[in-house]
C-alpha cells in the first residue's frame, strides 16, 4: 500500500546522522587539510573514526563487516542526511567510488576477494578506485570504444591502456579496472573487470587533473597501465562479463549520487533561506520580494520531488527490480533539478554567493559534474527514449 | 514503511476503470453532442449510466449514497485512469466542480442538506456549481476582495452580487455561493457559503463565456444575484466560516485536478509516442531522432514525477494532514509539467497536432486553465515562499 | 555602419499603419463574420477596401501592381504594426500564404502568369493557396517523402495526390502545387510547382480541418488531386526546380511570420500590462508583485530581441544574402519567445485570460502553430547544427 | 536606416584584435603567473606592452591619452574580439573595473584629476578600484543601505566604513569610493565619490575573498576605511552626486561586461563545436546526435541575439540616450544566455569539460558572477517592470 512513512528505525537513524553531521562534521568544513584535489587522508581517517564511534560508519555495508546493512530506502534517508555536509559522505564511508565499489564487490567478488578488499573497505581502512573512462576518444558515454586491453598470457592477463577521470587514485589501495579482454591468440573475450594493486609494476598515475570540483580525496587522475600483469585471482567475477557488472554497479550508484546531492542541495537551500530572511533590501527582507521568494518556492519543490523520485527507485531496487528506466529518469531529473537549486541558492546570496564565506560556492562547483558522470543527461535521455519507443503499445 | 505498491483492490479497480474508459468512453469522444460549452446533459447522463452499470460511478462518494468511498490514494489511481479521456471524469462523476462539491458537502453539510443534494449528486442525478470568483476586480486570487454580500433580513439572507467563471451553471441544480455576510445592521460577519437553487428568484445567468477550454458541461458563466433571498436552512455549515470551508474544499480539489490531468497528459504522450514510432522523416522514425526522443523522455519523466507527487500528497491527506504546502507545490508542478507534456506531444505530432484529428488538440486547450484556476502558479509560489520563510530555522 | 534608426518614410508609414489598425481594424475584431475557419471573404474584402483607401494595401507588393514595394526592413516595421490585430495582416493583404506567394510569383512567374495572378493578388482581389504538405506520412518536414506526382502526358501534366493543412483553400482562386514530376516514361524529373485553378476538374476539397487557430480565411483543408490536367503554361518557373523555389519562398516567409507575430505578441503584452496596472490583489496592483512584474519584464525583453533578430535578417536579405542560418535561428527563437510572451500575458490575465473577453485567448490559439509550420523548431535546430558543424574551423 | 554592417575601420580593427588575441594572448593562458586571485601584475604589464606595441591598448580611452577613442559600437566589436581569451580584456586594458572607471573619470573628473589618474590609467600604467558594495547588510543591490560615511572636517572629509567584493584592490593605485556624506554638523549631503590613495593612512585591506572566479588581478577584497582623511581635491565631481555618477558609470559598464562575455562564450562554443565534430560515440560524431547538435544550435542563436542586443544598446548610447531600460534588459539577457552557452559547452565536452584541459572550465567559473554583479537579474527585472508599468499607456 502506498506509504511514505519512515520506519521507527529509519527515523531514529536519520536523526542520529543529522546530529552527527551537524555537530562533528560541519565544524570540519573549514579544516585546512583540504585542497583543490580534495580532503587529505588524515582528515578522512579522523572523520571515519568519528563515524565509527557514533556507530554510523558504512550504513550501506554488510553487517558482517561492520556496516549497517541498510536496504536502498534506508540508504536514501541516511545518505540525504549525510550529504548535508560536503564532508558527510566521506565521514560515513559512502562517497563515490567507494560506495559503489562496496556494492559491486558484495555482489560479484569471490569470498577471498571480499575478505581481502571488501572487509577493509567497509571498515573504512582503505579507499578504492574504479577505472572505466578513457582519454582521447576511448570509452566514455559509449563504452564500446574501450581501448584498454587485457591479454591472456599463460594463466595471467597483461593489461595495457590509459584511463582518466579516475577518482581517488592517489592514496587508494585497489583499482577495479575494466578492460577489453583477449585470449592468447588475440580473440576478443569481451570486457572484464580486474582488481589491480595501486603499486602494481607498470601502473602509474600520469597526472592529477585540475577540476571544477574538489570533494574527492586524491582528485581525479589520468593513469597508465603498461604491461601490468595480474593473476587469475584478480579477475572480478567472470571474464567477459564486465559490462554486465558495470550495470549492476551503475543503477544503484546513480541513485546514491542523487541521495547525497539531495542533502547538499538542501544545505544550500537552507543557507539561502536563512539569508533571505535576514538580508534587507528595498524596504523588506529579500525573501519577501517574490523574485527571491519564488526561487525559494521552486527550490522547495525541486527538493521534494527529488526525494520522492529517489524513494521510488530505491523501493523498486529493494523489490529486486533493476529500475533501469527509473534510475535513468531520476538521475537526469535530480542532477538537473538539484543543480538548479544550488544555482538559485547562490543567486539569492548575491555577491556573497560567489565567495567561500558560505559552503554554497563549494557545492556549486562540486555538483556540476553530476550532470556528466555516470552518464550525461543526453545519454540517459537517449536511453529513456529508446525504452519508450520499444515498449509494446 | 516507504511503499509504492497498490493494494490488490486498487490494482483491480484501476484495471476496470482503464478498460471502461477505453471501451465505453473513448468511442464517445467524437460524439456530436459536444460543443464549445462542453458536453450536453444527455451525453453526460448516458455516460453516467454506463459508469453506474460498470459499478464505477462516484469512486470518491460515500458508500451510503452509492459511491465507492475511496480514500485519496484510491482516488489518485482511479482518477488518473479516468483522465485518459476528456470525457472520463464526467462519466465517473468526478469532474470539477461536482467532485470538490461532493467532498465539501460530505464534510460540512447538515444531514438534511446531504439528503437533499449530496445524495443525488453522488448518484450522478444532478450537477452542482461553486460560485466564488467575481468579475471586475472582485474576489479572485485574493478572496478578501469579495463584493458579493448576503445581508441578514429576519431569519433569511438576501444575496446581491455578480460572479463569473462559474463552471457548469446552465443545467445545474444547486449553487454553492460564497458571500460576505452582514447582520441586519450591516456588521460584517465574515464570508459564508449558501446553497442557492439555480431557479431562485433574482438569480440569472448573464452570459456564457467563450473560453479556450470546452470540457465542462454548461461552460463557464457570468451570473448575477439580485436580492436573492434564502432561508437559514440554506447556510452551508456556519455563518462566517466560508473561507475555512473553502480551504477544506481546496486542498484535495487541487490534487484531484492533478490526478485527472495526469491521465490526460499520459494520453497525449501515448498518442505522440505512437506517432513518433511510425512517422518517418530523414531516414528513420522521428522518435529515433533525439530532438523528438528527448521530448518523449522528458514527458515520461514529468509524468512519473507528477504521479509520485500526487501519491505523496494523497497519502498525507489520508493521514489527516492538511498538506497545504504540498498541495500548493504539487499543484504548481503538475499544472506546469503536465502542460509541458501536452505541449511537447502536440509539437511531436507536427501539423496534425493542431487539428482535432487527435484528442491532443483538445487536451492542449483544456489543460491551459489548470495553471490559473484553484490558484495561479504565482499565488501558490508566493504562499509556498511565505511558508518557507516562516518556518523556524 | 551599425544603425537602428528608421528612415523618415518608414517612421511615417509605421505611424499610419498603427493608426489604421487601431481605428479601422481593431473595432472589427468582434465582427460576427468570423468563425472557427477564419474570417469570411466579405469581411476580408471590406478590410482590404479600407486598406486601399488608406493607401496601405500590399506594402510588400511591387509598385507596378499597386503595392508599396517595400524592402524587407520596411516590411519588418510595417508588418509588426499590422500584426497588432489578428485581422491586420489580412486587411493589408500580407497574410500567409498570400504574402509568401506574392514574393514567389514576383521572383519566379512568367510575365503572363504575373499579369494573370500576381496583379489581382497584389490588388487584394484574389486569394491564393500553397500546397506542399501531405497527409499520411507524405511530405512534411522532410520534403523528400513527397507522394503527389505530376506525370507528363503530351505537353500537359496530370497531377495526382493528396495535400493537407492547405491554408485558405475555400474561396481562393489559384493553387500553387508542388509535385514530384515524371516524364512520360515515368522518369523522375524532380519537384515542380504548378499553378492549378481551384475549380480545375479532378481537384476537390475533401474536408476543412478543425484546428486550434482560426485566423486564416477558409481555414486549413485536406485536398485531393485526381487526374488534374494542366498545360505547360501552368508550370511555375522550370520543371524540377520546385524545391529550389520553395527555398526562395521560405526564408523570407519565415521572417514575415516573425514580423506579424511580433505585433500580435506586443498586443498581448500591452493588454496584460494594462491589466497588471489596474487589477489589485494583496494590497497593490498585481504588476507590482514581482511574480507578475518579472513576467512583464521578460515579455519586454523577448519582444525587443525578436525585433532585433527580425531587423537583422531583413537587412541580410536586403543585401542579397539568403540568410538561411539566420532565418532558421530567428524563426525558432521568435516562435518560441513570442509564444512565451503570449502565454505569460494570458497567465497575467488570470481567469479572464482563458476567455475571449480579450483578444489574448485568440492570439494564444493562433500563435501555437507557428512553432510547427514553415519547419518545426526541431527541424530548424537540426539544420542549424549541421551548418555549424559543417563550417570550416 | 537599419544597418548591421561594420565600417571598414571597425572591420580592420576587429581583425587585428582577433589576430593579436590568438597569437599573443591565448598562448599565455597557461602562464603560471596566475592563481585563484587572478593574474599577477607582471603578467598584466607584459600583456599591456604587447597590446601597446600592437597599437591596440585602451580602445575605449580618449585619444589624447593614447587610447583609440572608440564609440560604443566600436567598443562592442573590439571588446567581443578581446573577450575570446580570459586574458584578452586585461591585455587591452578594458577589464572591469578599470574600463568603467576610465569612462567615469573621463566624464566627471577635473582636469587635474584626469592628468593624475586618467592618463596613467589609459596608458595601462596603473590599476584602479571602485568601492561601492558593503558587507553585513550594507549597500548592495539597494544602495540606499550605504553605511560608509564621509564627514566634513574643515575642508576635508573623513571616511569611515567597510566595503567588500572590491575587485582588484591589491596592486591598484587609486580607489574611487562611494560614501554617504555629512557636513560638519552631521547633516546628510547625499552620496559622494572620493578618490582615495591605496596607501592612505587608515585604509586597509582586511582579506582577499576566495571566489568562484579567478580572472581579476588582485581578486576581490574586503577593505576598511578608518578615519581616512581626504582633501577637497579628492572629491570626484560634486558632493551629493555620487549616485548620479554611478548611473553614468553603470549603463555602459553593464554593456561592456556583455561585450567581453560574448567573446568568452564564443570561445567556449567554438571549443565545444570542435569537440562535437571529432568525438565519436554510438557510431557518429557526437555533434550529429541531435542531443548535442541542438545545444550547438541554441548556443549559436543565443550568441547571435546577444550580439544584436549589445549593438542596439551601444547605438543608443552613441546617440546620447541613457538606454537604461535596454541596458537592464540586455544585461539580464546576456548574463543568462551567455551563461547557458558556457554551461552547454561544458556539458558537450563531457568529463573533459570539468577539467582545466580546456579554458571552458575557467570561463564557466568566471562567468557565473555576471548574473550578480552590476545588479543581479532580480533587481534588473524589478526595475524593468517598474519602467513598463510607469509608461503612459
């Protein structure tokens, strides 16, 4: 039956997360251990310890490894609360790409792989990387353009290629790498995922990209694989199933981005609302001028609708649906609507909005890539259209 | 717990309504008994009989009078299904203003009033009118400008004034009239609702307005009250509580508009989708050009979000909340988003879209007033903004 | 040198047209000789006589036939002034399709054809038709799908096919018909334009379409050509050059639509502005609430930009440029922006906006097809994109 | 007569500027002498020397001081060409606030003041500051809230107050300061502009703000005036006329922002177009997918319309009009439309768009404040609305 109420457990947990973020994490937002390439590992570890102490670490992770084992709806409300601070997701260990990698490893990794990487990942002890996108015309929106190869040599695979926009590379421990696989005769075996050590011989970080956003520890790198040799125990799942696993990872990963950014947009909206109440111009508080008031109204509406969309897709995933249409639609909607919320919030703040005197300026920069990663709006709209056209009348 | 599943009863009922609309009502869409001022009473009665025979009449009405007694969530899914045809709501007796009047009478009328008007209304035997808006600078978005007066004379009240945009006046049986009440000395007693017979001496329909839309039986009239005298048994509820009752009526009434128009927008989208699959241009089906495909994708997203919004507010109302903020936000969103859906659908149809060869042209005209009635977007946004600003930080 | 001043002649002419429209034509807007399929011929002739008497008939027509012989910039300012009333273009004989046909005949017709058809057309004595679009998957946005054929038989051509959305057919005298031409052996000779009498044997009007708009005399028809035989003197220009001539007609025709609709949008804006000054709500004139005031501001801006765009393309055409990119861009912009202006104007009027108590309701219906005819926005955007991509870097 | 052609001089000059920017300035875009608070003075001087050598320095400045003495239309085409590089305006000495200050000093300063400050300013030897906006609820969109005071003491004035968002303070030579003036008895004399040395006793730069944009040398500062004493020769113009002079400065200053950002948006569009031609996805160049192609089309249209708007207002200013309505409308339009162009360009670049591998990321950050400074869109829309409402019918 249609129901929008949280369970008592969910309500209590959300309240604890909100309090934790407000009291423990927001005060760290101006911590100097942050730069254009994100928060330092020391800051991350400090926050993770706080979350562990508060019993809030890895709400999405399996209980056996110390996570809270929430379903998608539980994640929806908790991640939104965590997203209130740009540092919140990092503190709770639910930041991309680690959060999506947790899900992927839980679904696909072997018991030995889980013990080795999933366990410390859920415990917040290591960070991980996901290497898919390629520079110079390689794999991006269209993964069929993938150029990185893994060639079978004996029982091993030798990986060659370049990847970029690889989030969190410096400081991470393990790299989930997608490559076009060939057998020893060069025959195409499809895409496969490999677990590659960050210090594997032949692997190198070529450069850290300077980007608009700055909330990922380690930033975004361009990396190279030069004859990186891995054994068969480094195959994640099965050979040739890489794209299938990418889908397993992607639908919920898209949605968790929406959850976190919902929290961030709410924060921006709250700051703008507060300012609109206090700042006077032309004889009244600026919020009472409809020009500003209507922006607040549209923010509130966009935020409310994004939440409903997230809850709906989360419920579908919890029912076992892949929710591919819905996660595409809602990813487009949330990335665009929440982007508008942040843009309006900045606008309401006027000159202050473009300074880092509030966190809105940071959220404004950080949220822009959301319309691009995990599928730009254009690619999703194209996929949605094909789904619609392909439906039986 | 967050849940988006329908009950078995809801699912079964929706399926029956969909089938009924498709098989019994859609074929009547080109019935000649329709004109610029809406479907004729004979056509309405014919459809009502069909709905009665199908056991689908008055899904919102109390069971004691033959309605199905649905809660708001049940109404949400049924009204959407009925809205598929511009004639569907009339057939099921859930068209404005009758549907909102049913709700109002159920909540506020005396037992005798219910017996006299609610009963035949739920049975589809009579139509009703709601007279609030005034011409020439009187009550509209700002009800405080109301000029129609009801002056106490003995035990009776004498009503004088003009109203306009009064939907369904010709052919209706009873008129719920809002007037500024004065006691015999002229002292203001606040606004009161009166139940006025359509053939009451002194009442007259001055003209039927020519309007963009044409789906209301009787069209929209300008009416005059000239010394219309009513007894105390014609007071709806209590003297001076008119605006309070208007709020009782309005929040769900806004939402049921959303429900019906959701169905209509889905119809337009379905027709456009079908055309986009078949119509060829520049070497492929036009839907496969992203210019058209993206419009389909945005339609699908807007439709999905409107449904979630409606369900959410319906759930709140079912929990006893007034949901004033939510019904304002969602009324704005639905009226604008569903308007866009219909506009895009028309655009996809190209030249055919501006003809009545499909029902999209009619829906395009009929849906435009939705951004205006029951509060224009601007008035709602203003109210939403004040709610936001007034919240404790 | 960049200059936005009108010549003295232009200024004087505009003033005269404005006065003429205001005093002679606006009073006819409620003339009962108008219906869903446009103004009656008697009304048209009456208005044409008024324009002739005022020395304002056919400002675009060649002087030798009694026109004013304006260049495109002169047309821009005069047509805008005429568009102030939905009847203005008809009065001045500058309504589509006659206006575009005048241009086409002037550029392509033989002296004999000009004498026979251009002369009375410029004099306002006859109306003409342009038959391009086809029903049921034929020629539309993609003219290559044309199914109407003209087969050579002896010196004559026999035309077979159907056309629709043919504006102004009933009451017109001559029909410019585009057909795929074949020689007597069936070999494709390309598209050709023919001048076909409206009473030619084999030609019939199948039905008048019911459309959203109602400002074209005769409405929009579906017509049939069944073995319609025409002699070689009925070929317009040369065999096989039909599409080339269509381009000759289209670029300025697109722009003149913009000019006329600019005037109409200004009218809607003026009515909304006047209302926003007078109508009170919540303690002040509604225009002083920013919600309404901002709509007025955006109207003013859109109107101003459309005028600049029109003047720019008119200047280019006057210099001999085809201005294909510009007329595409500005057609998209004007059809969308002026549509927004009218939509906002209607919204400002509130409930009155959906009635025909003001002319805004009519303009709202009439302007919607502008985003579709002469190339829907999607087809123009596609063409613009290809132009951009094809440019040397 | 309506004319959109450049004079031969303008065309030749534009060509020289384009070449200069492309060959001399674009190569400096990655010069390391730039940081979050803008290009270093050394870099600025180097570029100014290049512009001087090319005969292109200070195209807006009076000829007697070595400028080119262009009118607004000349500035329009030259500034657009200079805006192609984020460093272009600095190189040509036409960056805000210096460019607007040049205009202000030329119009208002005394001969002695001109000799002292305008001359070196036009020669590119000094930078200047304009101090209007105040922190903490002082003067901003509503200048009537100004708190900074200048109190008459003998013949001098003693300035006290704080200002912020003061562009270019570190490294500048002279500060044009707006203050509320009082005579020695405390009587309000209205706002006055003063020329204050950057090393005046009592003046201090409190901090450099961290901002989204980074193209202003010196960044944006918060500054304090503590009993800063200036003599009467430091009054700019007359006492009490500060706001009037601000208007003199503002109308053209708004427009020159539009000119420069037009060039920047064209650059972003060109980079996106080039990428859209080359980058393959799903079987073709991404520009040939309409999703991307339509963005290019809208970019092209927005750019074209902004140029027409700028030319129109420039022409009006050249005719002696204040063009207050037009500069307000076009500032709103250009800031929003060019912002969209840059946003779409970034989106087309996908992942690369958020990196500084192209200059688009920088333009994206730098252009956002344009919707805020010199009057946020909301304040301009409010002013435009009042102008419309105040017009005689």
